[in-house]
C-alpha cells in the first residue's frame, strides 16, 4: 500500500510537470511563475530552462528580473549557484 501510494504521488507530480510544460493557454512568463509557485525549494535558472525547453534563456532571465524587481521573488546565493524562491512573506 505504501509503495503504491508513493508511485501514485510520483505519477501525479510527473503529470503536472508535463502538463505545465505543454500548456499553451499560459504565456511563457506565466508558466515560469507557475513552476516557481509549485516548487518549495529554491530553483536555478538552469532548472527552469530544463523544465521548459521551449522557453528561451532571455525570456527566463527577463521574467526572473521582473519578479525580483517587483519583490515577488527572492534571490538566494550568487554567481553560478544563484537560485530563486517565491517571496511567501507578502
């Protein structure tokens, strides 16, 4: 029963990731924001690009910069180790 529950949860998470990466009703910046909303741990720019292969690096960078400027996003780390997490204090 535990194993089946684990497999079911993994499948549901996989399905939601695939659905989000192929959901054309959302704009590319909206899909980036949705990934940030559903991710509890800080996420890197590279991880965002891997999850959304049809989104350009420029679009990801522009969206992250916009979210940082508006205060919706918090930057963790510096340089190559930079990760981002939603500001849940607002």
